């Protein structure tokens, strides 16, 4: 919601400041719908040329993520540590037969039922279950480095796909000032065709044309560009949960004691969501 508040502040400060300095908002508001039609329509058309339906849907999901913010909160990172550590401990101590039902059907698993926030995240589920499934089918004889390479590739592949809406928004942001100039030039052409009009009318028409340039720059640097930056921050923040899974699995495969496994995962979490040492180990004891 902070993004929505920022948008409101932006609009109020720009148009309010213009009005307070004696600007005539009537001229701007009169030209705004027509200029927005040209600039917004051109931006939408260019986006359709550059992407496909999946890309458009991904951009829509990106705007939703901008408003909602990161998917996971601080408590979810501790939960990811507990869940992954429990499954890896079960695999080591009880074998593949014990852990296999949980990874083959997480929605029917009694362990996953304790962490329902992950059941609706297919990326998290696939990363966790496929990584352990790889250990099961290989009877646990894979070197830790090989498994780490596979997990890193999976995380990188997802991150690359998740960042595509950011790239599209950034491209749109870069194009908007030029599209604003296109709208302004069309306004100047219209003005030149009415050169015989009185100066007051010509002045209004030129002012309306300049609204196109203003609008293109405002949309680029005030809205779309910051939206792309915000979406990138949200995606980067949400990707940290996958590093938790990676750290727990790899540290477990290297035969490290559980306290070190847990600490390796905890320190992979950014400071905003990183639980304290006591929070993690108190929670781990309670989960046993």
C-alpha cells in the first residue's frame, strides 16, 4: 500500500505545485485525456509488439506484487528453515521410504500441513521436493557440489523468468519520454494547421501540445520507472526464501551438525527478515 500512497503524493505534489505557482490546471486537464490516449495507447501497442499474452499476464501480476509487497514475512523464513530441516533430518535418519510420501504429495503431508503458507507457492514446493526427490532416486550418493549446482540452476532459472516483467516495465519507462515527444509533435502539427487563429487560441493549442512531453516524462520517471524498481525489489526479497532451502539441503549433505545447518540457513536471510539465533532454535525445539 505504500506504493499507492507514493503515487498519490506524486500526483498531489506535481499538480498541486503547478496550481500553487499560478498555473492553469484547466489547460492541462483539458489536454490530458487526449495526450494520455496517444501516449498510453502507443505504449500499450509497443508492449504488445514486444511480448505475448503470458508476458502481459506477468506484467499484470507484477503490478499486483508492487501493491502487495513481498510475499513472505519474517516468520515465514523461520518456517522454511524448520520445514526443510525436518525433511532432511527424516531423510538422513529414517531413509527414503519415510520421506518419500511427504515429497510426492505435499498437500497430503502431515509435515507440510504445519506450514500451509508454502503449499500455494509452486516454485518453493518444486525446489524443495525435487531436490529431495533427487537424493531419494540416487540413494543419497550424490556429492553436495553436484546437488548445489542443480539447485542454483533452478533458482537462477526462476529468477530470470520472474524478472521479465521488470525488464518490460523498464523498456516502457525508457520509451515513454519519446512517445511524449511524438504526442507533442502531433500537437504542434495541429497548431500549425491553425496558424490563422488568434494568439490566445494558438497559445492554448501549444500549451496542450506541451502536455504530451510533460506527461511522457512524468509517466516514465515518476510512475513506470519507480514501479519497475519496486517490482525488482519485491522479486529479490521473495527469492531469499529459496536460498534458505538451498542452504539447509547443502549443509545437511555435507554432514554438518544441525545447529550449523540451521545457522547457515539463517545467515542467508536479509536483515529485514532474518530471525535471531534464539528465535530459530527455540522454534526448532518447539517443532520437534
